[in-house]
């Protein structure tokens, strides 16, 4: 809950990507940080090299993982929520192509005079041309921004339609018989007559 690091140590040389890979990773990290600071108050992001970190120059494939996380805890207002998205970015040097795959997970919990929860996730796919580190970073962060904004808009639209559509579908407007229950004259039902006879009601 405090979100503080308890142990720190310098990275070992073998853990760090080469200067060539670091140029791509650092450029994407800068662009992604700009987006996260605008879109997610108190959000955080990081870009990791998941393969090919030892590549010294052009000519081979490598891949990154970009992680975005944001949470809002407000129990005094009866709500909590979190957003987590993980984007896998694969650079194909031969095809000069960047393949982008993302998984977005959203959790929301409202509990004032009730208990309503949202737990949903969705996958996204896209691609772009392989360019210079700075151009790649701008293109990739733009794609991530587009897909996340689009998904957020769809969630907001769903919430707006809850009262008009979703909640009404949770229960039937009429029973299976397609007629309203005659509460004013329940004696017409055999079960009611049997119970009344068994309990000797009205005597």
C-alpha cells in the first residue's frame, strides 16, 4: 500500500542492454512517460528489454515489454479502482516491422449502500514501421494511447447505458406466464387454497 522500495542495488553490466538497444528502450520510455503523466494521475510506467539486449547494432530482432499501472484507492468515498496494461513490442529487423500486442486489465469497486464490481480485460493488436529510435517511440506510444483511450471510452459508454439497458435485463418485466401476478386475489391459486386448508385459516 505504501508503494516504497525496500532494497536498492546498482544493475550489473550483464543485466543492462547494449547501447544500441538502450537507445530504443530509453526513447520509448520517455514518450510513454509523457502519455502516462497526462492520462493517469499518479500512474507509473516502465519499459523493459525482454530479448536481444546484447545486440550491438542493426541486423537482429529484439523485443520490449511496456507496463502501465495506475490505481486510485478512496475507501472514504466507497470506491477503489486500478488499471494495468502490458504491451509486448517485437522489432523485426528483416521486415522492418514492429508488432505490438497489448493486454489491458481494469478493476473497479463501488460499495456505497451496495456492492458493484467491474473486473474486465481485453487484448489488442497493432503494428508500425521500424524507424529511428525517436520515431519508433512516438509511433508506438501513439498506438498505445489510441487503443487505451478507445477502450476507456467504451467502458464509459457501457456505464452510461447501465440504467437503460443492463439493469433492466437483470430481471424479467413479466413472469414466464406473461401476466402480472394477481396479488389482490391470491386465493385463485391451488397452493394458497391448500395451505389455507392445511392451516385451517379463516376458522
